[in-house]
C-alpha cells in the first residue's frame, strides 16, 4: 500500500476515534478512570510478577488493596472536608471584609495622588474583574460537576472503575503486544520509539507528579492543621493536589492560607509559621520530591498543561479533564518528532536549492 493511502487511512481512523470520544464522553468516565489507575499501578504488578506471583493474583491483590485504601481515605476525609468546605464558604465574606480593612490604608497610600472619583472607578473595575473571575470558575465547576458527578456517573465510577482497572491491569502486557502486532512493519521501529517517549513523559508526569502532589498535600494539610489554621486540612490538600501545575498550587495555597491567618491570628509569628510551612514545602518539592520522582525531562510546559486541562473540561467535562494530560503528552511528543524531521528536511536546510 502506498504511503499516501496509509496516511489517509490512519488520519480517518484518528478522526473517527476523536469523534467517538467526543460523542461518548458522558459514558467514558469510569473507563478512563480505570485505565488511568491501571497505568498508574502497572509497575507494582510487574514487580509482583518478578517475585513469583501470577499476573492474575498480582492484579487482584493490587486492585483490591488500592481501592480499599482509597475508600478508607475518602471515608475518613470526606466528612471533615465537607464540613470545612461549607464552613469556608460561609467565612469568605468575613475574610474579604477583614482583608479589605487591612489593605485599605495601603491602597490609599499608594494612590494618594488620585482623586476620590478615580479610586471609586478603580474599585468598581476591580470588583467587576473579580466578579467575572468567580463567574468563570463557577461555570467551570458547574460544567465539571454536571459532566462527572451526576448520580449515575458516581455509581458507575464506583462500580465499573474497579472492574475496568482489574481487567486492564491483568491484560496490560497482552494489549501492548497486540497493538504492537497491528503496527505497519515498515514504520514499527519509529512508532515504538515515539510510544516509548510518550510512556516516559506520562510516567514522569502522571506517576511522578501524582506522587509529589499527594506528598505535598499531606505535608501542607498536616502542617497547617498542627498550627491550628482554620480549614487547614482543606487548604493544604487543595494546594497539594493542584501542584501538578508547577508553583500554581503552592502560590494559591500560600495566598489563601496567609489570608486566613491574617484574619484568625493576632500574632504575626503565627502568620510567619504558616508561611514557613509553604517555604519548607517548596524546598522539599524543588530539591527532593520533583528531582527524585518526576525527573527533569518530562517535556510538559505548565502553560501547555493549563491549556490542555481547560480545553479538556470545555470539550468533554470531567472525562476531558482526565484525558487532558495524556493527550497533551502525546501531542507534545509528536510535535517534537515532527519538528525534528522538519529540521532534517530540505524544507529547512535548503540543500536542494543550494545544489541547483
């Protein structure tokens, strides 16, 4: 078969696959979640196999253990987090009023040369921007909730995800071998190389960064709770879980924590201790966790990750968010491969025209 016909067939197949993902995204959530969990814990199954367990036994032990730990953690944390979310939502106006009182003299000093009318206009503009920002965040949360947390979806996730995880984890190596058998023989080495780079990127980002987020979230939550910060568990876990976008989670958590601390504590030493928790967390992340667990050659720029998450949420709700990072990793690897081929081609070097 000619290369052009092969390209057309693969292109049409890819478009059909993308179209099916978009059309069926409402029912794909448990399958995507199961695939993500299976990919995440596959190295543990491989180790247990090396230690003498059969693949089915290793898969059963890991799957049951993983979901027991997850359900146990949720049963312990969910009631506390729910109460903290409700309490935090009720306290937000108080925090804004208190911070407004603290910052008002500073703002007046900075804009001392401006007229009262200009200050009112500036305040109205800032309020408008804040309202728009909260509206965007609210719409995004509503979209995610409507796409992934309806009652049927919750039940399907709880019931189907463990089953999908078990079967995919058990047959993971067989599936990889079957897909490899389908590759066009002429281009198989190049395709294998690109899939290896994609796997390296995903392993570094998904497995590594997920471990970093869990460790940071636990550290922040424990540290802030020990210091007695209101809603410390909620803020700490949230800051850690959002840390898959480098610096964003820590900056957001730091800002929220300092705001709460300024309202709650009269002693600035307590505020300094809260800041110290995030300073220690950043030192651990930058010097220990990220170098050891993620590595330096992940190849996913933070801006690209943010765009992928927003685009995935807009197109396919919660399922799109889960698919965003793997798709971003695949696109990133393929773009780098395309650029490398372009840099070697006559279109870039201009060799044919120089020889003419």
